[in-house]
């Protein structure tokens, strides 16, 4: 075997392993949605500038709240499945900002005990809004 072939094989194996590991960086959880009013929030009180201009934001569930350390974190989120077929919008991902704690949010969530509670706009961007609960893949 030539040294060139050996180094090329090593590179290909390394590249494949890197791609596989980068695909597994995401976590899986559930998401609900909530509607206005969104203020005051647990993270920023009544400060209206806390919301991104895209209105893609969320309240953190207990699993990611981390005693408030989740405030301001950004997550890439996509819908992967739901109880009803064709609920998820295919190939659609969003970047959301955590602005609240789901357990103390002013507005009730469409489902309790979820990983993330998305704003109406965020939820509707990745899933059919008639759904109350979706399964998501998310990563910081």
C-alpha cells in the first residue's frame, strides 16, 4: 500500500467520523406553544427589547432552565415529528432566544412539561399551529 493511499484513507475515515459526530450534537425533546401576553418574563421583566425582531423566542422548560442560566441562550430548533402526520414543516429550522421560564410564564403553554415553549410565531414557522405538542431536535 502506498503512503498516499494510506493518508487518503485516513482522511476519508476522519471526515466520515467528523460528519457523524456533528450530526449527533443535537438533543431531542418536546415543544409546546404560547401566545401573548409575553410580558413580564422571568428573564428580563417588562423590558420589551428582550424579544428578537424575528419574534422567534421561547420559554425554557425545567430540563434546560438551569436556574435561570438559560436566559439569552440561543437554540437551533426543528420539528421532527408529532402525533398527527404532516404536522412538521419539512426542512425548516429556526433559531430561537430563551426569554422566559415556562413554569412561570404569564400565558399558559399549549402543553405542560415540555423542553421548550415556543412563541406562536416560532411554533408556526416549524409546525402546523393546530398542533399542541411536537417533538423537536434542538442544539445550542
